[in-house]
C-alpha cells in the first residue's frame, strides 16, 4: 500500500511540475513575437496549449479536486515569477554588463498585459476542469477524446478572447483584434486536436487504473 501511494504521488508530482513549468516558461517567452505561416503570434503559442493536455490528464487520473489544486498552484507560480522578474529588472546591473535596457525591454510586461495573462489563465483553466468533468459525467466516463477536446476548445476560446481583449482592446482596430483572436485560437485548437493521441499515451503510461477510484470519479 505504501509503495502504491508513493508511485501515485510521484506521477502526480511529475504531471503538475510539467504543467507549472510550461505555464511559467510560456509567460516568459511570450515576449517574442513569431511569424508562423503568415500568422503573427506570441512564441508562447507553441507550448502553452499543452498545459490543457496536462490539466485534462490530471483530471482524468486524479479527479477534479486535484486538477483545481494544480490550477491554483500555477496561478501562484505565475505571481512569483512576475515578482522575481520585476526584482531582477530593478536591481542595478554590473558596470561591465551592457544589456540592462534590452533585458528590461524583453522581460518586463505592462500591468495591463500581466492582468490579462493572469485573468485569462485562471478563468480558462478552471472552465476546462469544470467542463471536462461535466462531460465525463454526461458520458458515464466514456469517450475521453470528447471531454478532452470539448473542454479544451471552449476553454481555449475563453483564454484567447479574454487575454487579447483585456491586453489590446483600444490599442488597435477592431478588425486587427478579431484577426489576432482568430489566428491564435486556430493554432491552439489545432494543437489540441493533434495532441489527442499523446493524451491517450500519457494516461496509459501514467497508469490510469492505479489511481484511486474515489478520486478518479470525483
């Protein structure tokens, strides 16, 4: 029993660590804007969508309560990251290091973008967890692909609309704003659909049947 609990906790630790790491890194690399087949997007778009894969895997393996705990942990990690990044910007640079202005320009974010990032993350991830388990109950625990993709498609839309709306509304024409929302949502949803087989593999490798049934069915 002790070995079982240890394996169970270790798997949860790795999944939640991967989630928080992807989340924090996504907020750091979002300072870079990329051109992906003519679509102008933040670099975070290549990694952030996978946080939803991990949220869904945790939901499937350990239940709604554990998934929400991971979302809360991610929010706290983001706050810590922002705090320490701002502290490093404020600290005086060494006299021989000429990159202070570049560092500050890349690493700092406006308060509006920070608020947009935190708000969109929290609302969308919590919606993903709730909708995932709602679909799970409606389907009697069958059709993982449906609850995985259904919850992600809705939550990614919330994430994209809230972030771009709060961060950029009033700073550009409405048409450009809508185009940005559309491009980001298309890329995120494409990744969500493509990574479905990876979700099945991840759950299988993590040993779905070893999770306590009381938690899995929460």
